[in-house]
C-alpha cells in the first residue's frame, strides 16, 4: 500500500483508494499513457492549490476581520467553513468520480474551485467570504479525490512509486511556503488588494489545472460504478453542521439553549446516519460508509485518533497566528515566518519516518511510533508554555523556535505512518471507503479543532488587550491542546500492536 502520508499534511488527503481497483481485466497488456508525466504535473498543481488554501487563511484572518468586520467567530469560520465543506463532500466527490468519470469530475472541481477563489477575492462582507470558503471546500472535495485513480491508471511498476514520491516534496514545499507566501502577499498590498491576493493566486493556478486537465488527463472511471447514497450524504452533512455551528458561534452569542440542543441533535443525527448505513448495506445497497469497517477496532480507533490529532493541529495553527499578530503585534509576514519552525519540524519528522520505514523500524514498532510522536508533540506544546512563562515581554520568534520545531517534529512522526497503520487492518475491497472516511474525519476534526481551540482562546482572552492577557490566554489554550493530545495517546492503544498490523 502506498504511504498516504506523502500525499497530505493539511487540507484534504487524495485518498479515494477505491480508484486503485483496476478498470481493465487483470493480466491484459497496456501501453503507458503518452502524457502521463505532464498529467501528473497537473494533478500536483491541484494538490498544491488545495494545500495552500488550507494554510493561508489562518495567517490572513486578523487582516480579513479588520477589513470586513465581523465578530471573533469570523476568524474561526474562515478555516472551519472550508474544512467542514471538504469533510462532508470528500466521500461523495470520490464516488462521483467512480460514477461519471474522474477526468470530468476533476475539471468540474478545478473550475468550481477557481470560481470560488474569485468570489473569495472580491468578497465585500465576512458572510460572503465564509460562504465562498465553503464553496471552495465543496469543489475541493470534488477535485482532490480524483488524483489517485488517474495516477494508478497512468503508471505501473517502478514508475508508480516514482509518481507517488513526487507528492512529498511538492506538498512539503507548500506546507513551508504557504504561510510565508500569505504574509508576503498581505504585506506587499499589491494594487491595494491586501489579503485578497492570497485567493487571487488561485486564479492562474486554477486555470493551469483546468486547461492542463482538459488537454492531458485521460478519462478514468470505476469498472462497476456504485450508486450514490444521497440520503447518507444529507444525514452526514446535517449532523456535522449541527455540531460545528454552535461550537463556533456559541461563545459569541452567550451559549443560548439552542446551541446545546443543536449539538445534541447533531450527535443524534450521526447515530441515525449509522443505523441508516447499516440497513442500506444489509439490503444490498451502496452505503456512503461501509458499516463493517466500524467493527474493526484498529479502524475505529484510528478515526478517533485522527480526529483528535487534526483537531489539535488545525486549532493550534489558528491560535498561533492570532497570538503572533494580535498579541505580539507581528505583521502577517512575520507571523508566517514565525510558523516556519513548526512546518520544518513536520518535514523533518516525515524524513525520519521515511528512513525508519526503509529499515523496517516502523513495521516492528507499529503504534509505538505514533504514540512517540504524540508524546513529542505534547512536549513541544509544554515547552511553548514554559517559553511564554520565562520570556515574558521579551518574547521573540527566535525564543519560540525550539518548542515549535519539536512540536512539528512530533506531528511528522505521527502523520508519517498514521494512514498506513490505520488502513493496514482494512480488507482490500474496503480500502476505498475506508480511506475516504478517514480523510473526511480528518477534515471534520480540523473543523472541530478550529471551533474548540478558537473558543477556548477567545473565552480566556475576554476583553483583555495587553500582551500579558494574550500570553495568559495562549497558555490556557496550549494546555487545552495538550489535553487533546492526551486523549489521542489514550485512544492510540486501539491501533494495531507491533507485528499485528494486518488484523483489525
């Protein structure tokens, strides 16, 4: 199985692995697709575009609020709307590629993502921008899942490994460069556009993906197209919205009774969704999520661990940007540079995992590698708390660097083996649905983290505006992040034990 950690660290993972099932009968000779390397470059442009959009909004959030107005929840919604829409659309987007063709859905996704980016760039209110971010997420959920299936049909043998290997450097570069690029564009204020340029960058990238996809991508679809579970889509989407909306908006509204009712209703709707999927599978239909997956302890545990890890990651990214800009008075460019140690640490963690996998260390240690990564992340956040306490008013980017580097290293150690470890207990015929579900939960966890840690941050801050108030607030939020990581560590014992990765 390909190491999925090479494909995505932030936004969404291109993991509709049902696409990996062959369309042509086994053993039938095929001629390599002539334009396969050019087509791969097109797919990488789309991946980089999605990755950048998942990262830049946090850096731009304070500038956007200053320009368009809105409450503190506006800054949370900029990330949560994108992640939530991506989460509820990923499995559906992959299924649509199986049904009507992956090239066609790629083109629709690229066109829609580009148009939504234009809407973001010209937004005149915070509500319009949040809605456009949701559209970006939905079209991203159509665009991104098509890549793996197309790559699998264009490449085979050693070339397939080389093609997959291209994702790591490209997405690593996007991870490091995204926040810095956002800071540079906002500070440059080209043509007086300010933060709008971070979305305008998607226009040439989107057009390149659209034109390149139309000219160079081969048509590709599932041999036996499944039917789309529309009822399942509606139930899952409504349940996610009912939970996330009050988490983001509740604090600003004073936590009225309807917010708690909404969360309870969302959880009940998730339970109803589960029952519906079980009944649909029993009746021989095509459920959105295969119920048998949840009877595999390793997979169910992986969903919980993944949701918590990505909640901590995405929520921390937001509050770090808020702290650097609003608390310490850094410019967007300096805030982007301030997050570099986190990104570099993450890439270092991935490199360590790649070396360890070549020597069989990851296979021998199994979930212990992920547990070690979670512990290193928690250590990094703890060191951040200590740094805030010791540095006081003399806090600088350089004083934050060691702790951020360690926290990023832990994240890389977790994500490097995570997807392969969780999916190792899944049967081959279940891989497509399992990977899509895992990716969707990743995005849902990101939306939850933005809502939860953002709420902790603003609740702790209250009306405080001094650097000391922001430091105390950041300390409280970091301890909340450590709490999330403790939960992730506890649930990680549900993952396969060393030497037992192929059993659920």
